[in-house]
């Protein structure tokens, strides 16, 4: 692992230290986990945007999704 320095304001540092204590982590572990989660979230956003762009470029026809609407409908008594 590599050591880095980051600058945070005192309020954020106090909140981070409190969260680390609650999670039984040290400050470095908390920051690593937060960074992992944030990077995963960014990847998910990128995938969602790619999907959205694909559906906008080639939208589904009514016939393609009608089958699923019928499957999701409540059965008639």
C-alpha cells in the first residue's frame, strides 16, 4: 500500500473519526472503504448511462415490452 495525504476540513475529519469509531475501523480503513464504494458507484452510474444511451439510440417497440406488461398484470378473477 501507498501512503497519501489528503486535506479535509475539521468538521469532516470529526465526522470521519466518529464513523470510524462506530465501525470499529481506523481512519485509513474508513477512507479506503469510502473510496471503494464511491468508485463502485461511479462505475454503476457509467453503466446506467451507457444503457440509457443505448435505449435512446434504439428504443424498444411496443410489441417488445407488451409481453412483459401482460406478464406483470394482475390475473382476472
